[in-house]
């Protein structure tokens, strides 16, 4: 397949001064890199240097720019001084797991032994839950710090306030119209927050809280405070796994976090890297090897296993927990493969019946979308498998083949698809029109590698219109 590269941007000539400034920074392929930076609106030497060589000293803005940071840091410092029990409430995905692990480890370094609750995907679902907050209150907690959850849980936060719990929310999800009844809300998306970058992950917001707490304790005269740089390995894991944009603060945190993860002595991460066979740490190895294993516990069992693995000081315990996550990950992969096979078989069986149903609805306007799955399927495994199926279909399309073909070689798939007759393509296009979807008969009549070979969701031609081909 021949690929033609097209420059993104306005096509204007690259200023010589900017090209020279990038070359002075010493990167390889400086002229190409200068063009790429220019196309991404990075157009002066300082911005290019910050992008290519991110530093913690200049790349991280003040934590006090986050709304409620002063209030949150003061409350935690007061709780530490008074010996009040502090609880950590984490979400069950990698972002919440790594955020909770940061809080647990830092509070331990500061002399506290925090209570821990991690949401269970099956029993509780996402967010704060009244029963869990009541259990933490009964265990003695007076302050609760969340990781990657809490913004939208107005009822649970109001209940916590009535029960005498001061909840500090560290989150990055969208804020409801009415501000929740949290003691402090750390969320760059909330109204009135002066923090310029809105793309922080939950783990990134937690890291900023630790920065604010450390600054508050230093202002009170404390010495021997924790060095937060070793926590960047956890921040990088959560940031990459949550697929937030790797720009500005996130780029700085991940760049330094990858280095910390490469040389980490944390028993849990050493064991996890060994189980995942990761020698060289990269964004890709986090996204496709480390993060799925951390997520596996929350998808099939209890995410608390992952938090315990990340926070234990015992090498033996870390190895055992990493092995448990490895087993869960293998179970997840086998389950998702079985789910996909079952779903594809059901789709093939029901394809003709679906076409008739959609055709009858087309006259009344746009058809309604619906999705269903057997109750035996774990909800935590449905999204990842459907996403991976989408990636498979896109990869097949890049190979020049129909995604529905079962041929193993791209060239064979393309040949098989291209042998489909123009009449088949025309009939496919007619079905699309009958189903109420805009589709071009003329475009669909062309012989194309994207002509479908069997009933499936696909594009029936080079046309960009989505269609239901049967």
C-alpha cells in the first residue's frame, strides 16, 4: 500500500530563525522537527525548549492555582497535626488506583496510617457511595480524600457533610451545574478555577494536592518532608492509562515519570514489570502491558489488590499480588475473546432480521441505536473488547481489506474483496438507502477494497457516509 504524506498546517514557509533555534537545541533531524513543532503552533524557542526538554522546575504551575487548594492543604495539615484519622477513597481504574496509592504512600511518610476504600466495579460501580462513607466514618475517619471520583456525587457528598466527614475531592471529570457539597473540590474543570491547563488526570490532580500539602507543611516549619519526585512513576501510569492529552503539565509529568518508572525500586512496580515482561518503559508499554494488568483486578475482582501491590514494602507480597493480577489479566483476555466470538456469531445470525427492522424504522426518521449483552458478561470487560474490535477493523481498513474477511494475508483479503462484483456493491448501496442512511449509489458502485464481503457493520464504499449494508 502506497502512502502519501501530507504536511499539516497552513503550508507557509518555515521561518529560518525558528529552524535555527530548534537546531541550537541539538535534536536529531532538527529541520523535520522544526516543521512538526511549527505545525503544532509551537513557534518560539522557549516553547520548543519546553516541549523537547520538559523540566519540573519550569513546566509545573503552582498548585495554588487550583481552586480550593489552600483549603484542602490546610485541612489535611490540621488533621495530621491533630492525629485525626484520614481515609482514602479511590476509583477502580488505573487513574484512581495510582492516585489512591500516592495518597496512601505520602500520608504514611508523614506519619499517618490512612484508611483505604477502593470502589468495587460490580458491587458499587463508579463514584462515592453512602454505605462506604458510613463504614469509613464508623472506623473513625474525619477526613476523606478521593482519587478520580466524587465530582458528580452530590447526594453522597451531602450525606458525608451531615455525618461530619470533610471530603476533599480530587477529580478531573466534568462538574455538574451546581457545585457539590464537598469540603474542597480540586478539579481544573470547575467554574472559577484559575489553573490554565484543563487536561490533568485524576492522578495528576492528586499529585498537585501532595505538592500543595508539602508547601503548607513547609510554611508551618516542618522539615524532612517527603520528596515527591519518586511518586512520578505512579503519576505517569495514571496519566497514560487515562488517555488524557500529553501536553503541558501532562507532558512534563509523563516525561519525568517514565524515567522514574524505569529506575523504580518500588516492589510492586518491579514485580509488575517482571510479570509483563517490560524491560524498556515507554508510553506504549504502559498502555498495552502495565495498565491492562492493573485494570484487570478492578474488572474481574477487586481493584484494592492493585493498590496494595503498589503500596506494599514487601517484595514477597508484591510478587504474590502481581501474580494474582496476571491471572486476572489472562482470565480477562480469554473472557473477552469468548465474548467477541459470541457477539459476532449473534450478529451474523441476526443480520437479516436487523435489516428488515431498520428498513421499517427509516421512514420515521433516523433509526434509534441500541446495545445489549448477556447478563453473564462482566460489565468491566465489554468496553475494552469492543474498543479492540474497532482497532482491528481500522487496521484491516489500513491494509486495504474488508474488515469482515477471514483471510490471513492483507493481499489475499484485498484480492477477495476486489473480486466482488459491481452488482453486489450496487445492491449493498440500495439496502443502505432503504435503511434510511445517506449513501452514494455511484460511489458505492465502484469496485473498492472496502466493499463488504459478508453481513457486518462496515462502510460499503469509499464514501465517508456510514451505512448499514445488511
